């Protein structure tokens, strides 16, 4: 086959345009099928055709979860964490139309951790000298920029974390010319507001994770058949040996 021979998608069978191919480990994927994958999925190139088919089947099943999702609490502005506290589920999305975007719906029990990261960058401010050259101030002056990121670590078959930016745009802070010493960004109201919002999201997800673990521990019993500490399944049986836990 030539370099520019038309390829076919191994998922839908359609021809793939010249720049539309998304390589898989053992096949090709068109851009339309690629759009249906989870936005948190990043392992496409090392995935097989069968694995991608499996994920797309899961994504179709996820649409039913999105349709049944009832938001009881929303955290964030641009990218939002939406909680269904009645059903113990959550999703993360910036989309307005949930049915169209089909964001992954996860259980509170899927959360394994949640971190807040604040990225700082700085740019030196320069002045123009008498010869028209840009030179440093004495002492040097800087403009600071901050971005706030939440990383939700999850137990999921297709991704293990969901990382997103909390603030819609960077928080830029320029200390006054008279400023000296170590700069404290918390003097900025915008910085404090973004930090508070990020902390609210982190604490909320950490709390629902702890609540689920506490309920699991309270429900745990010792199996009279195999002796394991287990949580009854929907039939009231041991998750390890299948023995009845209730008389």
C-alpha cells in the first residue's frame, strides 16, 4: 500500500480522510469515532481495536446514566463538578448540554483521592533606559500568574485521573513598584476566591469518598462460610465465596 492510500476505520468501516486517522495499536480510528471516547482517556495509541470497541460500548451505556443523573450540587464555574448526592454519583464537565457531551458518570466510591495544585509563573518587568534599551529594574520587578488545578484520582477501567483547571483564565498579579521582599499572592482577592473555590471542590470530593468508605466499613461482616470480612452483595452473599451471610 502507498503512503497516501486511503485508510478505513476499524470501528465504523468508513473511509478516513487524509488527516483524519487516529492510530491504534493494531488498526485505525476515524476522528468521528475518536470524539466518542472519554475526554479523560489518553491511552489511545497503545489500545487495540477490541479495547476501543469495548470503551465505545461503555460510552453508549453511559448515556443512560447521564439521562438519569439528577444534579443536587454544582461546584465550579467553567469546568463544573456536578454531584448527584441521592444516587452517589458525580461527573465533571464544561458542557452545557449534558446529553450531547455525554460526560462520564462515576460513583462516589470510584474516587481514590483529590489534589489541588497551584501553578505559578512569573515574568520580569523591564523598563526602557535613556538609550531606548529594555533593562531590568533595580531591584528586579515581576508580574505573577497563577492557575488552579484539581486532580481527581479514580478507580476506572479507562482512566485513572481527571485533571482540570478551576479558574477560567489565569490570575495575573503585578505587585506595586514600591513592593520589596517575598511576594504573597493571597493579598489578591481574585487569588483568594479561586483558591477558596478549588478547596471547596477538593473538600467535597474528599468528603464523599470518606462517607462511602465509612458506609462500606459499617456494612462489612464476617462470612460464616469462608471467614473473610466482606460486604454483602445484592443477594446478601459473600463477595469472595458466594455463601449466604444472612440466616
